[in-house]
């Protein structure tokens, strides 16, 4: 979108669109009028015909749209629009969005249930409207200067357009190193790229001025009519979860499940089976053991597959494949991510995409229902003491320790990560310290850690991942749930109550599991070689983000230097540098 009276750079839009091919391998389209040009890559999930192609223009309404994601209740919204008098030419949820905007303006998002990022162009005003779903499940990156605005589903697509300030943002770097790779919206590690925050509609006028409207934020207070009666919550949460799972089966293609064998993904399988789903495709992955640590949880996923007679697929990855897999996973990242399971999700998605185009997965349950081990100590704090308790339990390192690691030119003079936590927790609402922590995790941090990871790794193979535990109604319900019910039974108590009725007891009572990638966690030989190569490369030395003496100490003793919660400091440092190099940022 141009603000200076010029025409959009169609060659740049073409390059950006080409970069998104893996996210949309089923079709491509372009549109341009006046100061605005749009490009789109399509993944066919709803309405497989060409009537659902994008960019989608309704000349009568004077609107053109590009859309990413799925509106799960598109049929219900469509019927409401038809009752008003709108006529449809496709079965696409994109057309529902176009007509919903024509009818209700920016308030149309209040009616939409789903995951989405979109751009709408008003032909008669030249105004561009950007929108993102409530939990930030679908990404939307923007770069803007005095002359133009560009936006895309990935950061690398913006880089392909050119003209992006790729210097590092010191505040984002501080957050990245404080919160194990997480940089919340609106920042990214690059100073010239920002993200539209979740639950936000942005109206961009022809002259470049814009206005943001946040359209959703649960209060995290005890406003529910369910009160504190555990029996009522044990009825309400399963009903909401059933609805969340059912909504995410809306598709014109087969739907599968990523099955780790943990409580969350197992509940999804159980509820689909309860609803009558037969021969459900399920998928699991494991890695070779390393340094005595097991690399798979097949005994649990196999048990669920047998219990519910799923069409189960499992894949074992040898350690020797990790270096190439690392490169592919980091190349698929819109922003650097330090979680080891990004590699696993990338490899698993490659296999899964050969069989299905849509999968459900269990991400988000630990944040929504307080499943992580750091929540009990936070819950013990006073409401006023929540920020300090959160920092003690969650931060990777102190501001002083981080400052000692960084080159002075890359360091932030202030403890900006702690300032962010204090400001977020000071907002109205959130009755208790745990409420404040969960509100920040679910709405500020989670979209840029597990949610972004799953989206990036699956969409790299044209695979759409849906997350039932991030259903808006389920999240609202959980936000009002008394903290003690969530913390019960070692965390996720209300979910474990559901599990005891529908799952084998071994699944409900098993220790908390993660997607283990021992070869990365323990810096197996080939992984360490790649890390050393990246951190000693000429561009890393020129960039000088980290103090070189500190880098030398990390490389000398890779397993010794750990963040507070045990993560490898070397891996955090190396992932950032490898990501910058893979994406050609010098």
C-alpha cells in the first residue's frame, strides 16, 4: 500500500507471494488497484473449487480480500447474512468475511469463531483493514515507513520485498534472551518489522495513519455463574472442550491429530472417538536416545492409538538427520525460536502432509489450564507480588547477567522485560497472581512461542494445524475458573478430571512430557559442529551481538551453561545467529 501517490511495486509483491508458496501450494492470485496490490497463495481446505480463489473481489460491495486461516462458524454467519439479503457465489469462508465486513464493518470480527489473519481493501476509500484472530494463532507481519505499508503471513516474505530495516531491536533481543526466545507483539527481533497484535483490527487510511481496535480480552476474574463449585466446572469444561474439538473438524478435506500421547492430544482423540469418528488418522514422532535420555514417547501414543482404534502412523528420526533437519526448521521460522521441538514439528509435519491437510494438536492447554511447574510458586504470591514471582519462576536470567553476555551496542540499558511484565500485570482485572500470570502467558507470550512454532512448522509443508484448547469460548471459561481447580492434581486438574473418565489412567497420571529431541538438548556432535560453525562465522563476528569471550566460554563447555530453567544458553545464542544467517541478514 502506497501513501505517496505512487503505484505499488508489483515485482516486490510477486517476490513476497512466491516466498509464501509452501503455506499455500494449491493456488496463487494477484490483484492491484490504485495504491494497493495484493498477492495470495492458497491452501484449499474450505470450498476446493476455484470459486474460493483469492484475492477475492466483490465489485458490488467494492471490497477485495486476502485471508489466511479458517472461520469455523462460517456456515452460521453465512445463514445470518443470507437472511439479511446477501447472496453468495461460493462456499468459501473468505466470501463470508467479505460480506460480513460489508454488513458490520470492523465489528464483524465479533461474530467470527476461528483462526485468521486478513486484509480487506475498500475500493472507494482506498482504506486497508488488517485483522488477526483473538489468540494470534495466525500470524500477520507488517513493515511501514513514510511511503508505504507491506504485510505478509511470514517475516521472510517481507524480506523478499526488500527495503526492510534488518538491524536488531535491543528491546526484542532482551525479551528473546529473557523468555527463551519469545518476543511478544508488536515487536520482532528486527527493528523494521512488527506484528499486528492478537485480537486486533487495524484501519489504515490512504495517508498512512492508522487506528488499532482491540476487540477481545477476558478479564480473568470470578464473574462466572458457576462460582467455585467444582462439580459445576467439571460439567462445563468438558462441554466447552467438546464444542472446541467439534468446531475444528469443519473442512472439505480429511482431518487428523498430532498424537504425542500426552493428556492434551489424547483428550482430543478421545472426544473425536466419542463423537463417532472412526479410523482417525493420528501421527507420532520420536528421536534416537542421546546421553541416556529417551527420544520418544511411543508407549503412550501407541496406547491411545490402540484404545481408540486410530489409523496410527509413527516415525523414528535418527540423530544423523538432525543437522539437515535443523537447517530446514530454522529456515521455516518467521522468527528465531529456541524450543527443541520446532525440529520435531517440522519433521513430523513433512510426513503428515503426505496423508492429510488438516491436523488438530494439543498446544495451549498448559497455559490455559495452568499445567506448567512454574505456576504454583507464582500462585503463592500476593497480587501485588505477581511480577516479582513471575520473574523468579519464569525468566531465563537477570538483567545484569544478560547485560554481561551482550556486546554493549546490542544491550538495552533498562530491564525492559521486567518492565513489560509489570505493565501487563498492572492492567485492570486478573484477581490473583496466577490470574495475572495466565493472562500474560495466554494473550501476550503464548502466541509468540508454542502457537507460532506450530503454525510455522506445519505451514512450511502446506499443513494446517488447529488448536482446540485455544477456542475462544473455552479460553473465556478457563479464565473465570478458580485457580485452585486449575492447579489441582499437579496442574490442569479440570482437564485431568475429564481424562479420568475417557482415557487410560497411565495417560492421566504420567509425568509431564515434552517433545524430546535429545540430540539438540545434549548438543550431539553434528549439532554442536553446526553451532560452532555459525558462531565463529565472519558475519557473526561482524554482527558482534554477544560478547566474544562469553561465546568462547559457551563453546568450550556446551553443557555447563544453562538458563534458570535448564535450557542451554549456547542453543539460545546459536539459534538467533543461525536464523539470521539462514535468512541472509547481515
